C-alpha cells in the first residue's frame, strides 16, 4: 500500500515586511470570519480572499491551499493554549494540585471562548487530522503534561508518567469539548468546570499518596 499523502500545510513563505505581515493577519482574521459564517464545507480560499480584500494570488503567496490556511488557524489556537497551560503547570512556587486546578479552569475558559471556531474547524479537520505538523503540536502538549506529572509524582516509573499524562489530557479534553459544545449559562459552565477539577485533582491526590 503506498504511503498516505497529506496536503501541504506549511506556509509558502513568511512575511518579512510590515505590509506583508498586515496582509497575513488580515487573511487569518478573514478566514475566521468565513469559517464562523459559512462553516467548514463552504470554506474556500476564494471566499477568504474576498473577505480579506486581497486577490487569491496574494493569498496563495502565503498559503498554498485551503488545508494550509485551516491548519494555521488550528495551530495558532492550539499553540496559545499549550503555552498558557504549560506555564501554569510548570510554576515551581505552586503546589501541583493547585497548578492542575488552575490549568483545568483555564482550559475550560479557552475551550468555551473558541467553541464556534472549533466547531467550524471540525468540519474540515479530516484534511489534517493525521498530518505530521499537527502531531508535532500535540506532542508539545504531551511534553508539558509529562513534565508536570514527573514533578508531581517523582516516584512513578516513566511509563506510568506517560500513561497518566495521556489519561489526564484525554479526559480533560473530552469533557471540556463536550461541555462547551452545549449551550450553557455561565453558572452551568462554572459547575461543570468545578466538578471536573474536583474529579481530576482528587485523583492526583490519591496517586500522590
């Protein structure tokens, strides 16, 4: 069986001048508007270029195809979240269970804020779900989680640390995504956040014992 081919996801070139940087920023902002307005199935580079006020040729200078543009949106959102959570989990002045609780509350807030974009991206995520670039982004998140569990549970074997990082990450992601996909009041969202935090933090305390 021939190896699976992925669409080209890397940007064709990087903006080097202020004008080019402004154009890329306008294209990305327009892409978010088109996604939220039309959804993934109707998302096209032509629509994005029109919304950004640039030619399709100008858009293709930086993004070779629709998949590359969608991946850039996904990657930027993921990178911001990973960096934010990584900083919270790595704080050496804060007890591990407090770090975990802060990270969980922050993750729920970011997932709720990005729910519309996430739903639109989900319609097109098959284009890059298994792409190497996205795997690299996910690996960065796992590295932060494993570093946290090595610090919180120093007596655990490396294989156990890897499993726990994966388990906590998958559990939190699944719950937060399902919850924030629903139409909830702020009070309802806060309760889901609190209950999930209590569940995972209590488990961490048990593991530490």
